[in-house]
C-alpha cells in the first residue's frame, strides 16, 4: 500500500523536526539528520523513534 502524498507533506521526524523522505523500495520514511528510518505498515507511518531503524550516513 502506497503512502498518501498529502500525509507525507505534513509529517516530520519527532526528534529533529525535519521533513521526511519516502523510500518506496523499503517502505520507510527517512530522517537524514536523525539517522532513522520509520517503517510504514499498511499505509500507516509508525512515527515512534523506538520502532525506527538506525541508518548509516
């Protein structure tokens, strides 16, 4: 299920408050400054830092 583009434009990282980048291939929202990738499950972003995957710069 694809993420709603209007929803994406309103979401920010709860830690850094930066805009998120949607990675369609991995179905994640990327926060570069925070170094986190938030999962999207059934079209719903899981915006909990404890649920996010740490990414490498």
